């Protein structure tokens, strides 16, 4: 006999977005059923942000131990015990997992159904032997690695983000298909942990970011030893003995690479297959579920959030969506998604962070804009840390409204935060010159770059006349 639930909100997917909706709704006293077929915590905790950042942290330690001669510190190269690195990654996941656990959510009053859910009709979701009707449904089923149609790929063992963090032995030669943020982050981390790494990118690596800044990242990743091949098409994959062979074509010439492991990091596909969306009249495409700017699907009772909604794919994006849905579904407030205020960070060394419009997008939208730059090399703390490769680039309107900012360099992901506030609040550049930045911090770059806006005024002859006039008053 089916267990029937009739609730205010039914959330399908217990990852970043779904958990945020469930916890907020439960704390507001709203009845919630959460349906999760895989692991609580979703991609971010189990196969994405958390394990990748833990691996990157291990790689950073290996790199520092190898490369501290500029500080007068030398010694034998460290031994990387890859099985222990694996354990570290899984200890970090385990430390965070209780926050996302069935026990925690049940304790908050959420009914957790540990099954995959599918619509039976426009008003009912079935999950195992549970039947759920709800005033509102929230789809937060995330995305999975997309596997490109490459000849032979299905016949060789390949890794994705769902399996690579399970390796207990260091890959001797890791070939990565895909030079996006996931591919480049994992390439640098494995290289620093001692693997030979080759990245194959069909177009341009890190193509979504400003090339003036990505070049700093890519130069460092290449200097670490990663072989990044851009503009190459992977034609065929095969197995030869214990090796994986990859045939690549560039400028009409075909060559063959041989590696020990293959990682596919060539984009994402939305997790819609299990949902039976047709039964609920929910429209979707290859990118994901179609949503309005208020995140409603073509079935007005149903929202879609996070990766499944086909936009920017970040944990903080899914959390942002969750906040909008809570406001609309519970408080009946009108909401509109604003993707312009969503920052992102690529966690390479150096880090790459961005918010708002890029220079190219701002010029397209507004024509004339101001572009301000300041290099890390002019920052005293960056000198002390020997991390002078990097820059900040800020785009403002001609009247000084901050439109966007990008930072490449040490701790860029932290340094971008005032610019997130600035873009979100529509601040003018003057606000950044008014702050007092403690000395010596990397944060001083945020103030110094803002001064650039006034640099042309300093050579303005009218300003000189004004200063001389004021001097006459004693
Ligand atoms: C390697 C990697 C590194 C990343 N690093 C970062 C980072 O540093 N910062 C960042 O912001 N983002 C990062 N991301 C992206 C981030 O992980 C995702 O954007 C985020 O997890 C999306 O959240 P979500 O709620 O949409 O989906 P998810 O967190 O994936 O949750 C979806 C859940 O739905 C479940 N599910 C699917 N179908 C059904 C069904 N029919 N019934 C029930 N349950 C179902 C799944 O099992 C899953 O648990 C990274 C991703 C990867 C792959």
C-alpha cells in the first residue's frame, strides 16, 4: 500500500538547491517532503565543490613544499601518498555531510523519502511506494557529466567527476577532455600531486572568462607542467594494453596520445530523465527545464532551480534560486532572477573571480565604458607573499557606476566580495575609494584600482586652477 503525503511543498532533489528550500520551508513551519534518490548533499558535497576543493588544498600543500626557494626554504621534494590524499578528501566530505543528512532534515521536521521521484500527473509525484501531492513542487535534480559522442569512448574505462575522487592511486598520465573550470582545476591539482596531465579543449580553455585574465591562470597551469592543447578535436578513443589511446586532430593533422587514465569533463547535462516531465506538462530542452524569470515552469505549481534550470551552474546560484522560490511560494512576493549579480570563482592557483559585466559585454550594452586595472605587483602584501602574478580589472559606466569586476591572483575568490556588494547595490566607484583598507593586505588592490577612475582628473587643468585658487585663502 502506498504511503500518501499531502503537503505544502514537495522538493525533488536533495542537493544545494533542494536542501536550501527544504530547510527554509521547515523552519518557517511549512510542511515539506524532500525526495532524494541518490546521496543527500548532491553533486556539491559528494562529487563537486567539496571534494575538488579538498583535492586542490592538498595540491597546494604539495606545491608549497616543492616550491619555497624564493623564501629561502629548500629541502627534499615531498612524497605524495595518493591514498592518504584520497582519505583527506573523503574526511572533508564526511565532516560536512551531517549538515546535509537525512537525520538533520528529519529533525527539522522534513519528511525525507529516499527514492527517485517522477510525476504521475500534473499534481502527483510518485517515489518508491510514496505518493505525494503538494501545493507547490520544486524541482532541484541537478546535472550530470555530459559524455560527448566520441568513437570508442563507451568501450574504454573513463572517469568523470562522479568517480575521480575515488582513486586511491595516483594516475600516471591523466588525459582530460574539456578545458572548462572543472577540467582546469582538476588538471592543476593532479599535476601538483605528481601526475602527468594533458588537457584537450576543442575551443578555448576557460572560455567564459575574460581572456586578459584567463591567460594569467593558463600560463601558471602550463608552468606547473600541464600540457594544455586548445583547438583540438578528439576523434577516437581506444584501449591498447593497459593504456588509453586518444586520437586528436588539430589543423587537419591527426596525432595519438597515450595515457593511463581518461577524465571526461566536457560539460553537463540536466537530470530530467527520471522525472516523467511530460505527465506534468513541464517543458524542457537539452539545456534543462524551461523557467520564467520567477523560476516557474510551464506547470504553474512547479518551480525548477539550480543546475536543472539551465542557467549558471553553481552552488550559490542554486541557493540564490532557493531564496527566490521561498519568497514567492511562501510569502507570495513577486521575484525575478538577476543573473548579473551572480559571482563565480575558478579555484586554480592563481584564482580567477568575476562578477557583473565583462569588458566585452559592457561595451556591447553601453558603448563607452571606463576600464580600470591594477596589478598585484604594485601591492606590498603580494610582494611579501611572492604572489605578484595577478591583476584586478573593473568596468564602470562613464559616470562611475560599477558594472563588473574580475580578479586573477592570490585569494581572488575572497577579494571579489566587495565588488559583489557593489554590483548588487549599484554602487559608484567613489564608494571603493572611501574605504580604509588595512595595510598590508591584498584587499588594498580594491581601493587602488578605484583611484584609477580619477586619474584623468588629476591632469585636468581646471583642477590645478582650483587648487591654486584655494591656496590663496591661506
Ligand atoms: C567537479 C565540480 C566542481 C564544482 N565546484 C564548484 C564550486 O567550487 N563552486 C560552486 O559554486 N559550484 C561548483 N560546482 C557546481 C555545483 O556542484 C552545482 O552547481 C550544484 O551542486 C547544483 O546544485 P543543484 O541543487 O542544482 O543540484 P545537485 O546538488 O546536484 O543536487 C541534485 C540532487 O537531485 C537528486 N536527483 C536527481 N534526480 C532525482 C529524482 N528524479 N528524484 C529524486 N532525486 C533526484 C540527485 O541525486 C542529487 O542529489 C562544481 C561541480 C563539479 C562537477
